[in-house]
C-alpha cells in the first residue's frame, strides 16, 4: 500500500499560524485583519497560493488611490 502526501497550502498555513477557522485560502488575509485596499496592497491571493508583499511602493499606493497620509 502506497500512501501519497498531498501538499495543501491551506493546511500548511493552519499549522504555522494556529488559525483554525481558515476555510479557504483567500480568506487568510481577512483573518489577519487585512481588508479592502490593505488586502489588495499587501496580498496576491489565488486558489493555490498567497503572496505577501513586505514593502509597498508609492506607485502601488497611487494605483489603488490610497493617500500615504492614511498610514502615517
């Protein structure tokens, strides 16, 4: 009998963050209180992966029509 290990990003995130209520991957940033424009700025979310951006450029802020003063 061969048992195959299937990699699940959702389960991996649950293990590392201890957030058990994670049902779908795209909800992960919301569980961390990233909503709306903040979510769009700092996360790229798909069915298979999440990309977190540590740094945001002024161009990205301008593209989302967010004033820098809202973060200061």
